[in-house]
C-alpha cells in the first residue's frame, strides 16, 4: 500500500508515522496518561488509528505486550511502519480486525488493560457509502460505545481495566454500556480548557467484575500559567506521561 507519510517525534528515541487520514490530538495524550499502564500489563488499544496511544506508553516503562486493533487497512499499514521504524516488533502488534469480531484473533480474558478513544458522535440514520477515515473516527458508523465495551469485556481478565475518553454529553451512554457488559465504572475525570469553563471531555476507567463505587477526580485543566500557556500537569503529560 503506497501513501505519503511523515514522522512526528515523540521522544529522542521514538517517532510515529502520521498522515492526513490518521493523526492524533490532545485527547490521545490524555487517555494514554489516564490509563496508568503498568510494566506487567498485557494491553490492547481498540480503534488505534495511527497507534498514538500505544506509542505514548513506550516513552516510559511500557507494558509487557501491546496489541493495537483497527478496522482500517491504511491505519494498520501506518502502524506497521511505526513499529518497523522504532524496532518494536517484539512488544507492539498491529491487528487488522473489526472490534466486533475478535473471536479467534485475540485471546479472551487475557488482558489487563484495554483503551479506546471512540467515535464521539452518534451516526446519522441511513446507509453511508464511501466512508472516509474522518467519518469512521468521529461518528459511530462502524461501531458504537456498546460494541467497544462488549469487546473489552471479552478481552479483559477479571479485575482488568477499560479506559475511555468521550464527550460529556455521552457520559450516561458510556456508564450504561460499561455496566451492561460487566465492567463497573470506578473513576471519572473531567477535562476543562480553562478554570471556570464547562468540561469538553471526560476520562473514565472501569474494572471488569468490580463492585460499585465511583470516584470523581478533580478536573484536568488544559490552559494555565506554565510554558506556552499550558497547565503544569498538561506539560508533564506531554513530556513523558508521568505526573
């Protein structure tokens, strides 16, 4: 598959292949940090796109093994270029698959951590043809939040964690889908552009088979008195993900 691409540097040792179709934004950095991966984790990122969330984990104390799933061939080809470029063959595996059909592709109940930066918008009714990568990323045309939670429930061990980011207006949709699929919401954090503004994003962690108890953390603020007008916390997240 031939296409034009560039590399963006994440650290001195790590860079990622990006194209106009598959790139990344601030929400990927926030979710990667929020997931709080551990070195012993077997992890999976669903709807990985260019693979930014797994790549960010490799900046510092990466998981033992990571699988990155996407239904779009070009996204997976990009990620393969990234894996080759960074020499990550033994730790990061790109998987071309529909997250709704992972039987026989990924093992059940073997994962400690699943992440997903899902489409934020509910799809319009009607049949869509010639879907663009942007439509797939932004609208629930190929999967919805229940599909994500069902896939995660299949993959996770008992006590395994699912971490998702989503728009605040979808909060109840996410919590309901988690519980429907045996994943108990345990931690929520809202993200605000500045102090005093309504949040534009939330991050949620659920645990498979856990007892009910939901903790709401203090908001994560994007803009502040740090370098370039960002908050100190965001600068640390951009730096190496450890805060």
